[in-house]
């Protein structure tokens, strides 16, 4: 028998210390900021670490929510809609003013609509409405919700929210246009004509609006007037195309794509005014500007 075999056959002596306590803290290399519940985290969500660190390390006072909102709008102008949704979401997260938070949700919904993510757009606009359903941004949220619902196939709900938009703000031209569109889709041409005339009286007069009015007039059998309106729309389009060609010739084109309207009703971002391209809208939040207009609704 060798010495090693003898060692295996004998009893081994262990130290006579106190041993381990029953309970001890587990050892973890991760910092406490990353201690998240894995059951509440989507494993494919690449932003969870960033969002968690934001909550832990960034106070609301350290973030200029107004500036962050402008960043999102700038992304919208260059068609970077995914980045825009992130910027608007963080604006809503850090905004201390409810109106600014509501504005961020409205714009987030528009960005999702541009990406054809209508389910997410619907959720964003509902978030905006839940904050305040009668503020200056509520009418925009309602008409945008109508647009997203229409694209999502919920046409009956779309009309309800389009009507709600003009109930909140009867001087909201884009709201009247969307309501006219939904009424026309339901075959209610006479009511649609009144709505689109209100939109035009409130200053919304562009190619898309005139073409929609021409179609409504055709449904009503007013073919001569429909032809006149259609010709005006064509002339307006030709002037716009000529303007774009002149800009390209002069090397001044900024290369912005047409946003905001994807056929049918319109989706309205806040603060997004760009008559050359981008969003063909007016800012519905500026009620004081509309108060000075000479308007009369039927």
C-alpha cells in the first residue's frame, strides 16, 4: 500500500471553525442600477439598459425637455422617424409640464404613423388625450387618433374621434377636413361638403383639400363646380412642382420628403410647419392666431 492509498483510507480532519452562516449575501458583479426584474423586461429590448440608467442617474432638472422635443421634430423633418419616436418618448418621460408631455405624445403618434405603426400611433394619441381631453393639443390628438384608426381599419371609431376634434376646437381646420373625408367615405356627401368648406374658410386650402372637395361635388352631381375646383387643384400642383424644379436648378433644395399626409385624412404633428415640404399643416395649438382670422362656419 502506498502512502497516497493510505491517506484515502484514513479519516480527513477539517478545521474546527464556526463555519458559514445560514444566510449570506450573494455575490454579483453587476451594479445595483441594473438590478431589474427579468420578468418585466423584453429580452430583445436594446434600450432597457439605457432607460434604466436614465432613471437612476438623470434627474428631470438635468434634461431640457423643450430642447429634446425640438430634436424629435428635427428628426421628423429629415424622415428619421424611429429616432423621432425615441426623442418624443424621452420628452414625455422628463417633461414636468403636462402640456409639453401631451405635445410629445401627439408627435410620437405622428412619427409612428409615418412608420405605418398604427397600433403604436393609436396608443400614443390615447396617452395624449388621457392627460387632458380639452386642451389646445387635445383636438390635434383626436384628429390624429382618427387618422390612425382609419389606417388601422377602425373606420367607425375614426369618425367619432374626428367629430370630437372639432367639438374641442371648432376653428381647427385640419379637424374639419378629416371629418369631411370620413363623412364622404360613408356616403354623407352633403355633410362632408359643409365640413370641407369650413376647413377652407379657416385657411386650409391646398391641392389635397381641393381634390377632396371636387370628389365630394361629383358625388353630389355638381359636375361643373367639381371641374372648376379640380382645375384649380391641378394649377396649384403645377405651381408647386415648378417651384421645386426651380429650387433644384438653383441648388437650394433641402431634400425633404412629403410627410404628414399619406392619402386620405391627415395626421398633424405639433409645431411642425413647413410650407416647402415636410408637414402640410398649421399649428393647431396657436388659437390666438385663428382668433384674428375672418372666418364663418356653416
